[in-house]
C-alpha cells in the first residue's frame, strides 16, 4: 500500500493476494475517500480499492482469467466488505 495506515480490509486484501498468488509486486490503494457519500460507501472508509499486482501466476492468462484469480482470492471480502475493486494484473516482464 502507499501509506502506513492500513485498515483491516486493506490488510486482508494484501494478505490473501500474497497467499494465493505470491506476487512479486503488490499495491493495494484505498480509493474510498473519493467515493464518500456515494452509493456503496458504507462509512468504514474501506469500501473502494485499486489493486496493482504482478505475479508469475498470471503468465499465459487472459485479462479476464487474471481478474477471476484475484476475485476468487477475495471472494468473501467482495461479498461482505468491498463495494468496488479495480484490478491491474500483470505477469513479470509485461
């Protein structure tokens, strides 16, 4: 993440993606402040995120397959805590 204060949802995103996809680079950006008061803002300050992830697991996979891999790793968080997730998934060397 880009700052030192990670909330529980951002921490969980980071841990689950690390466990599932062994990324060589991972950035979890909390975009929630940009959406304050909008639909999906649950007031926690952790509802909207951007994930930038580079992993060898994505090699040879389509963009849709990569997004599904990320979504599968975060399934219950997406269901219960995350309103919006932007994903930038690449393989090393891309």
